[in-house]
C-alpha cells in the first residue's frame, strides 16, 4: 500500500492544478475598443448604453428568451428581484439555509423578514417539504438557491408556491447553465438573480449581476427599482417622474462588453465543468466511502464545485483527518462549507439598522421577535460532505489525480 503523503509518502500530485484563465485577449480587445470609441468621440462610456443592452440581449439569447437587466452585483440582483415583487414591508420571505449572506441580506434591506427553511437531507439545497414547514400567513415569497451548480428539485416547490400564492425567486449565482428537467435554472420561478463576479461561471469583470425573468411586467418593475425608480416603459411619464424608491444598482458598459464576450464562452465553460464533474462521479462508482452528493433526477449540474458525500461510518478517522490527507496528496479540499447566514452575528443579533432590531422588533411585524430558522439537516449535510474545487481548465489528468488521491486515502482509512 502506498504511504500517505501526510505520513511522509509521495503525493499523488506535485504540480498546481491549472488556473482558469477565465479572461483572455477577446475580453481585452472588447475593453480597448470601448475605450477607443470613448477617446475618439470625446464622450465617456456610461451605463444603459448599447454595450449594456447588447449584453442583456446576449444573456436572454443564452436563456432561450425572456428579459434581463444587468446590475452591479449578485446581491443587488436579489435585491432588485425582491423590489420587483412590490410586496409589503414585514412580509416573510423563506430562504435556503446554505447560501451566501448576500442572498439573504437584501430581504431585510427591503424591510421584509427572512425565515430560514432547512436543507434536503441529501443536499446543501432546500426542498418543498422543509419550505412548507415555514410557511405562515405572512409569507409572500420563497428564495431558492441552487448551490454548487446543483439544481434544486423545483417542481414540488413551484407547486407549493402556487398552492399558497407565493412568488419564487431563483438565486442562480452558483448555477449558470444548470438544468432541471431540460429547463435552465432561472427560468423555472417567477424571477431570478445571477451573480457575474469573477469567480462565477462567467463574469462581467470583478463584480456584476443579472436580474432575469420571463414575466415582462416583473422585468420592468425590476428595471425601475434598479435605477432609482425611473419610469421605464411608462407612457407619458414626466421627466422627473420616478415612480418608486430604489437604489442605483446599474451595471455599466465597461462591464457589459466583458460580459458579452464571456457569455459566448459560457456553453463551453459549462460543458467542460460538467465533463469533469461527471467523470469524477463515474470514477467513484462502487466506492463505499466517497461519492458525489445526491442530485435531483433529470438534472444537469454545472458544477461550481464538487460536493462529495463521505460515509463516516466506513472510516477509521474523522472527516478532518481524511480531508487533511487529501490536501497532502495535492488535491485542494474544503472540509466544510459552513455558509449558513442565520448563524452569523448580523442575523442572530439583528444588526441591520442600528440597534433597532428592525424588521423583527417593529411593532407592526406580527411574527417572532427572534429570527426563525431550522437548520438541523443543513448542519448534517455540512458534517457529511466535503468539497473539491474544480474548473473548466481541468482535463483528464486532473480527473485522474483527484480520483487517485481519493482512492489512496480511502484505502488507508477504510475500516
């Protein structure tokens, strides 16, 4: 048996895994062209111009129709999606337990109250059964996050939402191009939010986001909210007739020209990530210790990272030891994905607007003064899984090394 690298043996991989090289000469050329046009004309580029409109058109084409508005972050994409719903303050919005805080903070910024549903017992993602436990007479919407590029099992959630007359917002920050029953995530609910920061499947530079919907009325409401309530698509509106309060969440033409190049690369990026993820999944078939985590039937993951299930009962060691051994073999491992916003100080201390405790402590809110959450399954999911970073730059060599490292550590530590 090979001696583990953590015990002084030779590691499976000694060279770094390849960088993504997400940005290239095409993006550089698009940016230079935009600057040249600005210099030659004497007019600085701005926002809502032809470049941004083109990116939004390109995004819609990728999604197979609908409407898109570019904004300046994934967090603000969620904020503008909520703003488009025009629900009353102190409405409750049910959210996924495992997600980025930026997917939940916009709720309280909109004067609404987040209620955290638990995860599916097999996944980081939530499910209809856990969401239904949290529905109250104050619930007006559900935000469903597709974590790690894995689609949520959406049909039961859509049915639940229709039963209770609730909106569904999809948070697709980590799931560009993922599919559920042949449909792209983001096209399943009422409205969706995408992040296009530089770590995601495709980007608009360092930061950015997109609000997407197939509902034209929601689109215009989101667009107005994203640009200080300007009266877009309202006939005969006065010049200063801002129709709703909103913030300046606009994207810009510089980010948009990058996005237009990027989104043309996106199908290839997704295909290569999916190839890596599926190859690792197939390579782990038959293992009694490690497997790719459960995925909904008829789903196609876009693998922002690999979520791997660890059978702790089959091991002589705990997860930390197992993951440390994998890291020593040259495979980059995250032992815990503890992104549970309701455990953060801002949530538990209600640190939103000074010391008021708003919105929970306001007398007009008739729900619990203590933030409500249920996360037992989510904690178990984090305990039972670990994550491996992958990218579209990985090839067969990287897949082979990942599998070899896992199997080497597995052989050493299996009971």
